[in-house]
C-alpha cells in the first residue's frame, strides 16, 4: 500500500506540473493614468473694423442735400451759408451737396449719403414711401405752407393770358385756357417735381390736351430762362413752374416779367418744400437740428440766410407726415402714382 500510494502521489504531482505549464500566465491589471494635459495658447481675436466716427464730426460729417429746383450755384452758395450757421449753432460738422436730379437725391438719402434733405413734395412722398426719409419741418413762403403752379410763355409767342396780374387771379377755367397748348412743346423741370411737371402735365392730360414731348431743363429758374429765350419756340413753346418763379431770374433778366407772361395759375394746394431726415439719423440729432433750424428762422439774420438759400424761404414750422395726407388724396384722385415717376 505504501508503494502504491507513493506512485499515486508522484503521478498527481506530475499532473499538477503539466496543468500549471499549460495555463495562461496572469495578465497584470492595467494601470489607469490621466490623459496628458496639453497647454495651448488662446486663439488670437479676429481683427475688427474700428467703429465709425460719430455722425456730425469732421471725420463723418452730416450731409445736407438741396433739391435742384433752383440754380446749382445759387443753392451751393446759399446752402453753404446755412450749413455754416447750423454748424456754429450746434457744434456739428455739416456739408452741402446739390444732386443732379430729384431721383438721385432720394437714392442718396436711402444709401446714407445724405442725412438732411430739403425735399419737394412729390419727392418726399416717394422717399418716405421707400422708408428713406421722415419730414420734420415745412417751409413758409408768402405766409403760407402751400403753393400753386403756373403755365408761362414768351410774350412774342402769341398765346392768350388768362391771368390778371393786378388781382393775381385766373380769368378762365383750365380747359379753356390750356387748349392753346395743344401740339406745342413744353419745358419741364424734373419728373418728380409737383409744380414743374407732375401736376401741370396731369392737368393737360385730364383736359384731353396733347402736347409734344417736353424738354427737361432741370430747375424752375431754368424753365423761365428757356421760355425767355424762346420767342419762336426755339427751346419750348411754354413751360410750368411754381408761382412766381420769374422773380428767381430777375437779377439776370430785369425785363423778365414783360417777356415771360403767366398764362394760367392753379389754386395753392401743394405742400411747400420741407426739411426731412434720412432714416439712419438718430433721434437726438434730428431734434437738435430741427430746433436749430426753427431758432434760425426766428431771427432776422436767419430769415435772410434762408431767403437767400435758393428757395425764397420766409419761415419754418414743425410738421409730421400727416401734413401730406390731403395732397396724397389729390394725387390718387388725379390718377397719379408718384412711384411710377421714380427712375
């Protein structure tokens, strides 16, 4: 038994050694380590444009645009004097420009290239409708904030006048007075001028009076000069302007009232030119500038500057957009859509 037990024990030991040799070696447990910390520099900030200089400073002046309804030289000289006085009163830097036509002036206000605009009524309605401008002040002439239009012709052209200069009244209705312009050539100012084209041409159309294609001469004084120089229709046979644009050229043509005759005038129902601000002008600047203009118009010096500025202004008054409601109704009733006149 002892011998057998010894053999059995030897076999068990041998088997144990074999099994141990065949079993896989233990793999040590992985050691958990923190990921390496990578230190990076913060990204450099993107380059940014410096903020634009404040509006009304020498680096970013306010631009005052003048409607080209008078002669450019007259507007540039008179406008510069008004701008200089406003700058003195407010401390703001103001420069003046005279756009080539009404449409260019509207676009300048919409593009931020003009901040203060002396706008004619139809021009304002279009600019406001496009969201470019808001009215602040209306001009006063002859004690009124409204005016009418007139048809004029050279005295040598042979047209009959239906206007009594002594009483400043018309003596016939439009249909009778204007029939003589059939197949004649007009002088017009600008497609967006209420008194220099929109309304006088509309009245001719409403009365079935067909004329030749007009000559676009830009500016009411230029219409008067063109008629003055056209005794035989050299430039045009007749023209239309505000009442009484002849006074604007009397210095150059002292006999203008004898040579250029008023044929017929309308009632004064057109809102006067205004002072409007472009939509990008802050409210505080609008208030400052509007009040400065009102203060200017309250002085003798200021009235002289405004009167000589090109528009014969005799005063200013505060208004808002509702000032043009009645005029809009008239345009609509006349079948005139000002937006179709904008090019």
